[in-house]
C-alpha cells in the first residue's frame, strides 16, 4: 500500500473568545496571534497534520478558553510528498 504525504502544511485560523496574551506564543509554536476589536483572538498559521491541530485545540482547552471557530484557510496540496 502506498501512502501520499502533503509537502505543504494546512493553514488554519482558530478564533477564541478573549485576548490571549502574547506570552503564550511559544506554547503555540508557529501560530500568530491577532487581537480583534470584538474581544476575540485569532490564532493563524500552518499545522503539519490533524494531530498538530488537535494538540493546539487541547492547549486552548487547557487554558479554559472558549473556541469560537476553526477554519481550514488553505489546504495542503494533495498527493505531494514530504
């Protein structure tokens, strides 16, 4: 059985309720924070796979922050090799 792997990472936008302090940036490696005027924070950036996405979502949960939305902004190319 052959497996295909993405050469590019999927790009996600995760919106959470509240403003996440920039000191947490290292904990969310590779994601940028944008504080919106409506009191939400957008975490934005590439994630290697679903395990990485779930890791980020678990960290948000551990901080007790409500998740408003998770959006795949740009999917990785299908069939490309790492």
